[in-house]
């Protein structure tokens, strides 16, 4: 059960508890976004490298939120609302969790409001309400009061939620700036941009971008493997160390055969 701030806590203790709650929401949201791999799966280990890259900026934002002691009471209320929604989400009560976020979205601002919108949008995606989710993501992406890192994440998720209905040139225009090696969302944004290039018939551009993703060791391995396959299909060599690649492939086959032999 999540801990709530108490009236006897010192100002610093209250701020630390609130910041921890904010950080938990942000990091869970980021982990979910990259783990879902454009909503294809929920593998728990997927996406932590990207979460780590973005964490520093998000923590800085959380610290800023507490600079004015006059806002302390409101921040306590916001933190409790977010933690309460997370408790319901962990219990599998998606509708209740979503409802608890409505007041915070309506009355909150800055990081608290953006966190609530991202969480509610994630719930909508999980329930198959992509259009509603896309609107919430778009609102965060356009919010000047939200941190740039969370706005970028919202942009990636908005495009992913509506990818099939978007024109290739629109996908490229929205994500090209984020599809840059070294960026926090290079893998996810880069893959969508590369697929958009393919739809435009730009095989060379698509192949080159897939190869960059495949060679970037900060990108989750699931995405790198898919990008490597796509680059190969487009005639681009995306394997830097052939011997290491073959070794990893053999080790993977051995790990898959072992359970079968035991059965």
C-alpha cells in the first residue's frame, strides 16, 4: 500500500514523499511506453535503458515543483491522488483508476496534470480506446507547462496510437527530430519513421535508419533484432560483429532447446 504524507512530517520529508510519488508515476509511464514496443507486448524487462536516460530530466522537474512552500498543500493532494490511482491500477481496477484521475486532470497543472493524462491515456490504450488515448497524448505533447521529456514521450505515443491512419509524411514530420541516435526515444521513433520511409518507397533511407537502430546498444534488444531483420531485407548490413552475432544466436537456440529436452 502506498504511504501518504502525515501532518507530523517535516517539510523536507513531505517533499521527499511527494517527489517519490511523482517519480514513480513518471518512470512507470516511461517504462510502459517503451516496454509495450508500440503496444505490441508488455515484457517487463523492455525499455529500462530509455527510462534511465530520461529519468534525470524528470527528477529535475519534480524538484522544481516543490520550490514554493505555499503550494505544499496542493502538491500533497496531487500526490495522494496519483498514488491512489496507481493503487487501483495495480489492483486491476482500470475504470476506477481512470476515474480518480479526472479531477486531477481538470484541476491540476504542470507535472501532476501531465502525469495524470499520460496514465489515463495508457489505461485507454489498454482498453482499446485508441482515439481517446491519442487525444490525451496530444494534449500533453502540446502542454508548455509539462517537461520536454514527457512531451516527447507523449508525441511518440500519440503517433503510435494513430499510426495506421496517418500519412507517411505526417509521421516523419512529427517524429524525425526524435529519431536521432542518442535520443531517449530513438528506437521507437526511429522505427516508425523508417516504416514511413518504406511506405514512401524510400528503401535506402529506411534501410539506413533500421541499421542505425540495430547497431545502437542503448535500444532494447527486441527492437534491435527486428530492425536488424528489416535492414537485411532492404540489403543493408546491420551486423557489426559477425562472430558475436553468431555466438549469441547459437546461445539463444541452446536456451530454447533445453526446456524442450527436459520435457
